[in-house]
């Protein structure tokens, strides 16, 4: 079994694949976003989907299920008012109202452990529907 980082409060483990994929996104820019899910049977946080460098926010939003919780990280590139290119990484806790209460509780209690395992996140967002994490919200936070 691959090495993993334990989330103490829930007994969940963050796989090395999660951390490796995040570092590739952060440093090598080979991913635009990563979606993570919790596998309750194995008690592991795993990578669910990876968006390539050519994919964007719309593909991230489409990859989040309407009735299941997920975590996602999104690498947002933008140009400042001073004409400087910048990049900010957003951590999104996706918890739609149609998901089961048990699942919402599991994701809520495991969130901080995953966030700590992924070093270099700039902004944290909680979303229950797509408008909570719309591109306008992301642009406003990244200023």
C-alpha cells in the first residue's frame, strides 16, 4: 500500500497520489484542477478526477456531482491591475444540499486534515450549489 497521511479526527488517510497530484499542479502546472473523494470502505481520500492544463473552471464545475460531496483544488490564473500574471490555488469543499447528511458530516470533519496535507492553498471556499463557487466569486476573492 502506498504511503498515506492520516487525518486524526476521522481516521481517514490521504493517499500519496493526492499530494503528488497537488504538487504537480502547483509546481509543474500539469493540472488545472483536482477533484478528491472519500472512499468510506478503505477510509482513504483519493483522487477522483484531474483536469489537464487546457481545461478550465467550467470543466471543474461539471465534474462535481449534484448529489455527492467532494473536495476540489483549482489553480486560477489571472492578471492584476498592475498587469502582473498571478496564480492562486482555491480549495473548494463541495457539499450539495442533495447529498446525504452522513456524507456531509464525514466531509466536514475530514476537510481540515486534507487541507493541511496540501501545502500552498491560498483560499478556502465552501459551496452547496454552483453559485457559491462561481467564477465571479473566485475572481473577487483573488484580487
